[in-house]
């Protein structure tokens, strides 16, 4: 069945606790197939600008405990 089937057999849901606010929502939700992602490398030279940029990105990433 593959790795997911192996994990389901090893772990019982009632024995595992997760702090959903610490997990990015996409990790626990189904995602479309095929799934395509991209990585970007940025150099931040001004701390204030970097904080502003991250704050703008954060509204697009929900924790696992939140619904869209």
C-alpha cells in the first residue's frame, strides 16, 4: 500500500496528539495531484522590510487548526 498505509497501521489516531497551531495546514490536508511546488531564495538586507514581507505572506498560510 505504500508509506501512508504503513504509517496508518503503526499509529493509532487516539494515541497521537498534535498542536495544530504549530503545523502548516497543507501538511495535514489533501492536496491536488499532481502537486507542484516552488522554492525561492531571498536575501533580506533590511530587517524591517523582511518582517513586513513575512507578515504579508503569513496571511496566505493557515495552520492546520484553521479552516479556509
